[in-house]
């Protein structure tokens, strides 16, 4: 069959067009749902105000009043000790 016969056969079968419309509507629905999830607060969980849930660690992890100790250097051996 040539290209014109394929087009004519497609135009005789209206189910092909309905399938294309259904695919387009499904795609549009998916894009609308994704857009709502991205640009609204639907994807966020509701605030939880139970006691003990919103406990956070302090933002400053520095340790205060702790001094690190290093051992003093050993004195150099005398120059004539190896002879």
C-alpha cells in the first residue's frame, strides 16, 4: 500500500483518532497533576505539633571549654651520643 492508501484507511477507521485523543488527555492530566505537586503545597506533609516531634539539634557544633593537650617535644640527642 502506498502512503495515500494508508491515510485513507486511517480516515475510515475513527477508533485511531479516539485513541490519539485519549492518549493526549491522559498526558494532559499527568502534566496537570505534576504541575500541582510542584507549584502548590499538595506534596508537603501537614505540620506535626505533637510534643517532642520538632526537636532539633543545636546549629553550632563547636565544643567549648575543652583544651587539647599535646606532648612537649623531646630534646634533641647530644651530638656525641652516637659515637
